[in-house]
């Protein structure tokens, strides 16, 4: 005879596991694409890493000085108690390292862009790449690529130019760099300027800009553009000069005598970016052209490593700021699976996403994901990151993950999800799930009751679902 008293079923306590991909297709193997080879003549990774180490030697020196002199608990903190590079700190570093304060500041900025130093509010601490600098070539190359991606921040943009014109040049430079990479040698600046002008014209055409009637300030057509744009004949030569000088300052190319040439590091980095785009373009869903939400849905069908490759390719094809904004917007939607996948993609973004992730900590639906992301970003082991969550936050995340499994997974997966609950018993879990107030609580409990093979436990879960539904 079946007891009417719910069993005090013990749940095996395990660390919560991130939901990588819930659908059935997660176990399907995709044919592996042959590993691409860089263009002939590209130096070996170890040689490229050596070039990157040489180019970033000044940044590494300042980062290590900061780690020693400004670390927490040491007497070398600045007078105001901050670990940022204040005026006094720059002068102190210059005296210690035998450099000028201006050089110290330049190297400090490079260290930040390369991820050798991470600044959080008023505190600065060494990045993980600095710890691995001497032993991990891949960490060195990733640091240099991060600097390469931030080339537009390496040099001040020229004055007297509209921000929109600068943004257009930044958006058009990937095509210019691709042309330099394909040319495999010096290219006259005049030729690059022609290519830049063509690309800028294409960008304006794609936006369907509306021309203005001369002297009237009124649009010639029925609608005005949302914001002012630079005149079509705005000179691009000064902006191209700025872009080439900025890229030369990060070591991506050499620039002088009226021509530009990619360095081996620059040529390799452009090839990596192009290869990432090709990988995404060859995916069944064509994820590179999709919105963040559609891209995440396509990646839900992939294994974690393949999904991360898709995230990298999707991110490589758009500015980091707008990509992060899209991912955060997708995470705010109703689909819990996309919420988890969006933060997996944000893990690929890394440090540039930190301000946006911190800005959503107070949003209940995103708070547990954001706290875990920030903990891992701060160096906490992913296996231990869940300890930053309160019991209520962990329960909310358990329900949200269960909703993703219920929507996209199979019944056995939902039953196994019980193992990741922080509560030691089913009754305690049900009590806290009811109290946490997740909007999908009823659907999750109903799905769990339908999936669980234990009749008594299923009955208790159904009763809890009914009580939540009726507000009892």
C-alpha cells in the first residue's frame, strides 16, 4: 500500500552545474571541421608569442611593479589608499623603474587593454594573463589579440572630427586590414584610402541615410535620420592616418613612407578573425548574421566547446559594446535557456563585459547569473563560484534552470536536476521553491511531478504546485 505521507527523500548534494545545452541534440556529434592552417609563412605560435612578449614588455614591467607595490596588505599603497594609477603612483613608478611618468602611463594603459591589469572601481589587481605570462603562449597571444581588438583606444582620436565619422572608420577598418592581410606586403596609403572611402559609403548606404537639401537643414525625403551624420565628402585621410598610427602603436602593422604593412602578429590576428567569421558562416544556422537571441538558440544545439567557438565568431563580427548589450537583452527574455547561454557567451567576452554585468546585479532575474559571472571573473574557481549566492538566490537559479530543462530538455534530465538543489530534502526544497517567487514555479513543479517516477514524491510536488497556483 502506498503511504500518503510524502517521503523525506534525501537529495545527493552536488555543486550546481551550469546548464550548457538542454535539448536532445546535445548528445549528437557534429562532423569535425579540419583544423585550418594559417597562411604560408606565418611564424609558429611560440615565435608569435615571443613577438608579443617583446612588444608588451613595458606593459608587463609596469603590471608587475603594480602587483608588488600596490597589492593589498602592502605598505606601498598610494597616499589616498587607492590602487589606481594616480599622479603620485605614476611618479613613484617612474622613479622605481627609471622611466618618465608619461611612459609609465602609456604602459599602464597598454597593460589594461591587454588584460595584464584589471581595474575594479578604485582597486587594481593583476590579471590572470600576467600570472601565466612566462609559461603559457596562448595566454600571451590572447592578451595581444585583446590589445589588437582595442586599437582604437590606443591613441587619442584626432580633434575636430564628428564622433559618427570616427565610428564609421572604426567599423570600416576590418575590411582594410583584410586587404592588407591578403596583399601580404606593403600597400600604398592612397589605395587604402580608396578602399576606406568605398567601405564608408557602403556603411552609409546600408543605413539608408537621408540626404539634406543644401542650405535648408531639412531632409530632402519624407523622413529625417535619427541622428546627424557626417557629410559624404568629409575628409577621411586624417582618420585613416590616425587608424594606421594606432594600429602601428599596438604592433599590428608598420606605417611610414606612404605605405603600410602588416606585421607577422598583425597578419596572424587578422587571419584568426577571418577564420572565426568563416566558421560561423559555415554553421547550419548561419549564426554570424543572426541576432543574439537567434544565435543563442542555434548554439543551444551544440556541445559546449563548439558553442564557445560560435560565440567567439559572433563576437568577432560586431563591436564588443553592442554585442554585450544584445546578449544582456536576450538574457532578460522569458526563455531561461537563453538566459544561461547568454551568460556563457558573456564569459567568452571577458573583462569588457564587466560593467554591463555589474549593472544588472540588482535585477532579480539576472542577479544569480551575474553574481556567478563576477565571481569567476574575479578568479573564483567555477566549481566554488556558487558559494557567492545566498540560499534564496541559489533556489531561484535552481527553478530558472529547471524551467530551461522543462522547456527544452527531456523528463529524465529534469529528474536528475533534483541532484543540484542545495536543500537536503524534497520537502525543504518545495518549501523554499514556493517562497522564492519565481514566475515559472508552477510550470516547473507540474513538469517535475509528471516526470518523476516516485508516485509519492510526484504527488507532493503536484500538491505544492497547486498551492502556489491558488496562493495558499
